[in-house]
C-alpha cells in the first residue's frame, strides 16, 4: 500500500499552527466495490473519526470518505478549546429545553470533553493536551448581567464556577468568574492519532474522495464518487453541514471566526489560562507552544459568512490585541467556519426526509471539539444499538418553535440570482484592469455580476458568482482567497472548486476574451 508523508491542508490559504505541527502518512486505499460496509462516514474531521474509531473497534466494517485530507475543514482551523461550558449557556439551554434539558446538555459537553481525554489516555496520544483554568469577564453593567446568567446556569447544572477578583488578562474588567478544569490541545495531532488507531483497527480512509450522491435501495446506500462506488448499510454525514439542500440550511447559520497567534515582547504576559470576554462579537485569549515558541492566541470577531470583510476582521483583531499587549510579531493568522443552530443545540441523528440509516451531526456553535466528539460517539451508539441518554436531546428531527425563527430564516435567505454565461462572450472587459493582482471582486458588467480573481501573474480567473447550492451570489474572502456564500456557507477556491459544503458542484468557470491586464 502506497503512503506519502504530508503536511495537512485546510479549506483556506491561511495556515493554522496545527498544520505546521503534524505530518501524516495515510496510505492510498480503495473501497471494495463488492462489499456492503456497515457504515460509510463522509468527512474525516473530529466527528467523523471519533465515530469511525468507535464503530470500527466495536466490530463494524467502516469506510471514511474525505473529499480532501483529514482535518481539512474546521478541525484544522479550530482554536481547540475544551470546555465545561458552551456558547449556548446553561440558562439558555434551560429556557429552550427545560431544566432536564440543561442538565443533559451539561452531560453532553462533559461527555465530549471526556471522549477526548479518554482517547488521549487510552491511545497515549501526544497532542499537547493541558488543563487550564478558564475565566470569563464582564466590562460593563450589561455584561455583568450576562455573567450572572452564566454563573447561575452553570451552578444550577452542577458545573464548578466561582466569582474571582483576578484574571490574568491585561484588559480592564468589572467582574469575572473562574471555571476550573478547562483544557486545550493540538487538534490535528489528536486527529492524526485517531486516524492511525482507526487504520490499525482495520478501518479504511479514502482521502481525495468526494461523495457526489448517495442512493438508497432496499436498505443499501450506494455512494457515487469520482473514484468509484461505495456501498454501506448506514451513512453518516460528518461534514459539518450535510451536503445538498436540506432542512439544516434553514436551521443553522454559517459564521466565520478569526484567530491570531502572536509573539509578545514579554513572554511572561502570555496567560496560561483560557480567557473570554462578553463583547458582541466576543474575544478570547489563550497560550500555546508551537514548535517551541510560546504564542498568545487571540480570537473572535466572528461574523456571518460572506456578510462582512474578513480583512477588516483580522485588522480589528490585531488592533484589539495591540491595544493591551506589547506584540512583537503576528506569527499566525487564520480563520474557520462554524454553524449556529437556531435553538442553541446541535442536530445529531437520523436525518429528516432521508432514507433510514442516513445520519448527520451539525450546529455545534463555536464548541466543535466537545460537541463534535460527543456527536461522533452518539452516532456510533445509535448504529451499535447502544442506549445513549443524549440521543433525544439532540434529535435531528426535532421541531422546536423558537422566537425569532422567521427573522433567522429571512436573514439567512438572500436573494437567488441567475447567471447567463454567454453574455460575457466577446465583451471588452476593461473592468478587469482595476483589479489588483492577488485580489478578487464581484464585477458588474451590464447589470450582471461576474466573480473575478486576478492571480499574481495577471491572469483573471472568472466564475459565475451563483452558488451551486441554492443560487445566492458568493462574496470574495480576501484572507482565505475563497468565494464564500452568504446563504448557507458553501465556499469555493479561486477556480470555483468546492472547499466547503453544502454545495457539491463547482462554480461555473467563464471563458473570457483576451483581456489587457
Ligand atoms: Fe446555499 Fe450558497 S450555500 S445558496
């Protein structure tokens, strides 16, 4: 079996420190087209590989199909916080799912936490796992009320939390709480070790294998890929957002989040803690030693995908950290994507309106490490027939009437456009002259838009801007050099190739007449 040691890729041009810290050697493998596997898992991030390892070691024959390389999506771009609390506070969980629901949500968070720490212990994974205290601070009276909500909710479900007078952060604050026993790790070192254990257990990983469609006939799901077909009794979409048009497009909103890894003049200033503010959008701080260099990771400035300027988000983040810290250099900057569920909790389990045995897990908010891990475990339990008390709470078919749902839908449903490629043939496209090399832009020509990127050699890469998922116009992401869809978060590279679902078809490439640069 051929295998090649390689660094891991990600769905953007910016490099996360995790990509630099790990090399993998996944062999080139093939699925047996005559075998009906027990489970096909689509996506090799933390959800997919957690489920795969659990299923394979329990005796199920599984195959993982990944469109790119392991950790290519959000697992390779997370800031890797492992917490005992979540973006959806326990108070919010209680108001939407009742007291019992809030307690179960706490159990889910802790189960996710322990899925990671148990795997690390069992497989002796070296992934920089460290336990740290966590702090959340309020900077004004309004935020103090939020802090009290956080405190009350956590206390009620039994998560240890206390008010403290000191936070190891340089930002002035009014009041703060401390949650002991938070943790952090290197997500790709962890993921790579999970993949190795899964292969040792007899699993199959097919990298560079995008699943285009799955048909189910008499209980057998047949997936079509460019490399052949895969048959399985069950299919898990561990792709963050499941592909194609589905109900989760309306129930989960895509967000981009930003992180800087900075070296400070005085290393003593880097806090050995996980620290969060309560601004909207929020910021966080933590430390990580990457290849021997101790960095301050500062992140946040999240916004809806395709709705704000990513360069501005990075600039604001850098200005923010420089306001309080003496920054020597910005060593890393990268962004990634997550999905906010409309009622605050993830959707995990049998997909609605799909053949039996079709599963998904999505809507982790900014807590993908715990929720991805616990979701992988829940899905494995469902297929293994094990009772799991969390199955009902995260039921992917639930229909919760939620205040503001209509607003959520409206905000999420931008206008669909149509595109007529022929219109551009033979035009003298002076508009490209103003495009600087290395930049992209939607260019308006006679009332119709074209997605154009000019590379460093001056060549224009022109695409239809119409997202192949449901027809919204994509927006240029100058930092990750991608075209991002503001509706449901699909993303494409400069040549229109899909890098993030739910789209599975590339943007249409447009042939241009000769242009002057
Ligand atoms: Fe749905 Fe683009 S991702 S229209």
